[in-house]
């Protein structure tokens, strides 16, 4: 695989540690990810132009409250567009806290209000718990947009990897529950298909990056005792994609989710959903987060932020 990696990413790829995920080491992986995120955030200057807060909001009936983080400009004119952000991590890792610096910068660049969902993780909380947490956050955001200085008619949803899968699932759920309204969806290199039938899902086996084995374990933990995934759990299974909000997505050609992303784009387009798509050669899963300073990473970030800006301004 290494000889196929983009030249700008090759030196980083060569020194990435090989990490295999198991049920037994999941807690340790979570701790390491959280410690790394906290350390990285502490090394960055505080963005005084962005107000960051958190609160707990009501979850689905019978579910616990959902923790969210809110980012908004310290000063702004008029109601701002809103972005519901859903973090990645294979449905089993990650937290809203690890995205603080990136989301603060996004608020500054796009002048928007962001609500980030700290949804429950599998296997302790398998499907549908994470999705219901995201839906509760969307509903709360829409209902309280005015209080946040935002506009409920201009809320987009965005997330990478499993956050992309939840983004796609949430747009389906909101459509079928008749709201809240979503202006735009941005599932970046999304985790959509539990079946593992595509060529790319078998092609990427290197333990230095997200691969076939990690994907298989993550789906097992996320689906729990469900015998067969529903389209809300694995959006690749959805047969009707009509009536969904316009979409933007991207994926690297060394990502195990490459083929399911391409297929989803094709079916969105066939369903009449305006969709923009970018395929980046030589790029592995989450490469722009591993090495954000690389030109290829900067290009990815610039392009998806420009797409958000266009969606907000329409």
C-alpha cells in the first residue's frame, strides 16, 4: 500500500504505528485518543473571538440527556447559519472535545453557529442510541436557533467517517419524521455500509490506518444484537434517497469507504439530490487530520469549507 500513498503523505505514513482494535483494548484506545486530543488542543492558542460552552439537552423519550458543545462568534450581525457537527471514530471512539480547535476555526472563517454532539458510543450504547442523540441535538438546535443567534432554516449537518454515516442517517431520519429541516449535508468519507461487499472494503488491510478489520469490528459493536441493519443504521441500505438535502462528500482512493461513498454519490444523483463529490488519489482514511499542513490536506479542507459557505449563502 505504501507505494500508492500520495507523495506528501508518504513520510508520515511510514512512521504511523500499527494499531489493531479489539473489544479488549477499546477502553485503552479511547483513553489514548482523548489524551492526544486534549494535548493537541492545549498546544494551540485560545481563540478569543469564539465563545465555547456546553450544556445537556433532553434526549429521546426514555433516554438520558445529551451533552452538546456550542461554538459561536463573540460578535455578529443578524442570525447566522448553523452547523450540527457529528464527530468520527467508527461509532466506538472519540468525543466532541477533540474537535474544539477545528470547530473554533470553522466558526471564525464561516461566521456560523456550531452545535457539536457528544453522542453515546457503542458497544455500551449500540444503534439506535448514537443516532437518536444526534436527532435530539438537531431538534434542539432547530427549536433554539434564535436564542443561539442562528437561523433554523439554514442548518447544515456535517461529520467525518462514522460522523459521516450518522450525517447521512440523520438526513434520512429527519426526512421520514418530517423535520427538522436540514439545509445541506456533508458526510465526509462516510461509514455507510455494514455488509463489507465492496472492493475497497477488502483492499485496505494495513493496520497503520483505518482498515477492513477495524471496520468489521466497529460494525459488530455498533449493530449489537440487531440481526440486520436498517437504512438508519447503515445508510447504504436505503433504497429511497429522494427528498434529501443537497450533499457534498469526498474520500481518498486508499480509504476502505471509497467504493461505498462513490455508490452513495451515484444514487443520490440518480434520486435528484444535488451532489458534489471529490476523490483524492493516494489518500488514506482521515489523512487531512493526520497531516493538516500538507498541500493535499489544505486543499481538502479549503474545498469542503467553500462548499459550506456556498450552502449557507444560498
